[in-house]
C-alpha cells in the first residue's frame, strides 16, 4: 500500500493531517473500515482513499494498524512526527502542535506603554510569577527598556541594571522556570545569556552579524520579529516584504546553528511608523501564511493600540476583551506562543479554544 502525506499549509497548525492511501482490492475494504472507526473525514475514489486526522485519531490508526495489516514500514509514524511543532531550547520542550502556551511579560521599566512601573519591587514580581504559574504560564520574559512608539533609548548599563536584581531573585526563588529577555542591545543580550536566560526576543530580528555571533556562541532559543519601523512598509507589498524577511532571518539563524524548533517568528503587530492599524490587520492575518515556515508563531498583541484605533479605547486598561478576541483569531490561524500581560484570562481563552477545536468547530 502506498501512503503519502498531502501537504496543506492551512493545516500545519490546526494539528490535523491529511494522508492518501492507495490500496489494492484486497486491502481497500479493510482500510476503509479501519479509517472510518477513527475519522469521518474520508474521501474514496476507486483505489485511492484520502483521510484527514486529528493527532489523536492518527495515533489510534497507527496503534490499530498491525492488527489489520501487520507491521507497517514506519511511514505513518514519520508523517505523525513531521506534522508536530515543538518549541525547544535549553531545559525546555513545548509541544505546541495543537495547544498554545502562555508567555508572560514582566516589564521592569518605568515607561512601558501598559505596565510601566507596575513591577517596581522584587516582592511584587515574585507574587506576579506565582500567580502566572498558577494560571499555567510556560515562559516568563523580562525587559529593561520600552519599545513603544517613539521610545527613548537608554544605555546598555541602565537596561541591564534594571534587569539584573530581578533576575537574581527569580533564579533564587524559581530556579526551574523558563526565562526570556526582550532586548535588542548586544551587550545586554550577552549578559543575559551569561546569567541563565534561555530565550532572546529581538524586536529587530537579529539584524546584525554581532547578534548572530552571539547566537552562534550560546545557542539560545530565539524570537525573531518583523519590525516595520526598519522597513518602508506599504499595504500593497507588506505581505511579501514580511515573508521575505522571515525567509532571510530563519536562514540566518539556522546558518549559525539553530534548528527551526528553536526559532519563534513574530509578525510585529504595533511596530510601524505610520498607518499602523492597516499594517496591524495585515500582520495578524499573515499568521496563516507564516505557518508555511513550520516554526512556532508568536501572538504579541496584548493591549496594543490596534484596539484603541478600532474601538476608541484610549486606555490600555480597557483593551483586554479586544486583545483576547484577536488572540483567539490568530490562534485559529496558527499562532501558538501567546505573549501576554494577563495570564489568567489567557488561560481561559486557551481552554475555550481547546473546547472549540476538539468538540465543536475546528475538528
């Protein structure tokens, strides 16, 4: 029997897999019975059977296969493995094939657009981490300078000085949590890597050889973002510009020793110099196309200004509901690493997504 995976970019992050089976006359009725027990998504044409499986359904077919046909040559197992998406780094491995993870933001700055100054004390940050862990946070990201529009840059010394005391306390209190840093400063990135940070989130997409040299030396996991402020964004060409950027940045990062499972790509919602709303909506929708890179995709829209422009919500405090709705939209399109200020509410979103996916709309 000939077994092949049918490539479908739109299914890459749904967790579903479409497979064709070319069976002979003796095999065909047995095959149809086996597959029909697991999935209703069957198409039969002469000797060709095409079936779409969830990950759970495919695992059940693999388990039952030897009872019907004897030992299989491993093709189904290979297809199953190739259809899974993981985010891996030093000390962690998250299977995000079907379920998103929460990536909590710990801004240690006085001037962040939403929570600037809210994490001013070590004790307060410890309590925040405890609460977010209880909500199911997988990754915590520290940041020492704001990247909001027209932000005032600071020195590497000041940026690292804001982070180091909190990082020391976090390591002592929570030695096993996964930590990221939001920085585009070479010296700060290296200090972070020397001090146990596992993930580097660079809003400039590792756009210098110096940064790539650090990645080659330390081999961290990374988040690489399309920053529209570094490009001449045009609505007519933005999708192509972004896809070209991700092709290039993934090539650069794999070229210095990373695997795709170490690389998260971020469309960079909110990072534009003008016409921000139009660009933001394009970037959100592009999540679907970004799945073709077969790397984890970040959703980083928490309380950002698109909600202000769409719904006249001037205060970031009022933007939670639009944030959750658009995060759900991007999750359906393929986003799996949800970068948030609100872990508890995001956990509720993920639970609702799981219900929809498994029981109602997305199966």
